[in-house]
């Protein structure tokens, strides 16, 4: 039924899901309607720890999940530009670690990082 209404098939959905993870979207102070977007990333130089109420800061590159048979593989995007994020934790994030970033208004916050 959904295929008839929206005109999408499973191949279209796979392509859309890949595009979502590949291309960083511009984030501005006015672009605050999507506070639940999650971004899979890989730290390039790590991130400093939060000190009191001042968030730590780091850089990362985006990743997406590629399909390999029945497995999912963490894969670098074609755009390797660094993205800035803020660290909520009182522990620094090391370089070369995977993390999930939560979009909150015009910033990306690290809400989970690999130990």
C-alpha cells in the first residue's frame, strides 16, 4: 500500500537512506526544526572533555552503514570534510573512535562514543 501511495520501492528507500548518511547538511542557527537527527561519525583528532558547563569540542568525519551480504559495514562518506561537534562528557574522546552525534538546534552533540 505504501508503495502505491508514495511511489517508492525498496531500492528507492535504500538509496535515500544511503544519501542521508553521505552528505552533511548545512546547519544554521535558524535550522532548528530537526533536533532528533543522529549522525554516525569517526573522530579525526578526538575531542576535549566538558569542564563544568563548558562543553568539550572535537572534529570528526561522517560515516554510513554499507550493506555487505547480511552484514552492515561502517563506511567513510565520499565527502571527507571535518565536521565540528561538542562533547557532553567529562571524559575526553580519543582520536580514531566511532561516535553518534545528536543534532540539537545548530550544533552537533556527542551523545555516545566508543570507549
